[in-house]
C-alpha cells in the first residue's frame, strides 16, 4: 500500500509541476506574441515528444521484464536438472512456491542461491562417488593380489583429476616433463 500511495503522490507532484511549467510556457508565448495556431502546433509537438518518451520507457520496461522471465526460466530449468541429477524428484518445487508472492526480481534473487546450493551438492556427490569408486578399486586390487599397484593407480588418477580440473578452469597444462621440472 505504501508503494501505491508513494506512486500516486509522485504522480500528483509531477502533474502539478507539468501544469505549472505549461502555464509558464503559455505565458511566455503570449508575451512573445505567438499566434494561437503556433501555440497549438508547439503544444502538439510537446505532447508527441512526451508520448515518445513514455513509449520508449514502456518498451524498456517490457524488455527488462522479458529478460527477467528468461533468466528465471533458465534458473528453474537448471534447478530441475540439478534436482534430477541428484535424484531428488520433488513435485512441489521450491521455485514454484516462491513465484506467487514475489516480484520477478524477487523470484530471480530467491532461485539463484538455490541453484548455487544444488551445484555444491552435485559436486559433493561427484566427490563421494569418486571416493567410493577408488575404495572399490583398492579392495578389488587387494582381493586380486595387486595391492602394490593401487598406489600407482591412485597417483595416475589424481594426476588425471588435476588435468581435468585445470582444463575445465582454463588453466595452462604443463606436460610431465616440462622444463621447470614440474609435473601435472
């Protein structure tokens, strides 16, 4: 209600300011000696300029609204994909419950931390999976009698993981025999 009250007060103040400026302009035209036809023409031009400004502002607001809808839709799709990846099939999406009560900016602000949280959970699951896989491989090697090879395999796996991480983050990758003597 405060927003509507503030908005109508602002509109009244703007209207009063416009009326005062228009009266001042008309008085100057009279003092200058402009004809009624010239005054009408200049008023029509002024109205056209105002309409153009309002149209441009409406278009800008419509474009901003469309961009927000697109951003929200993209975030919602990302949330759905992450939830599916994590195996969390939730019929009552946390995004849908926030939609009714919030503005578009509010919806986008509320879904962004959810996406980040789900990304972290996904990364944690990937790490857990890699750890479990490594443990299974270690146990398998021990059962097979190749326990001494496990450390070599782990070393190769960690090197491969570092390589993949560097590549994913766009970092330079140095070959194992680089001039500096550095490995992966």
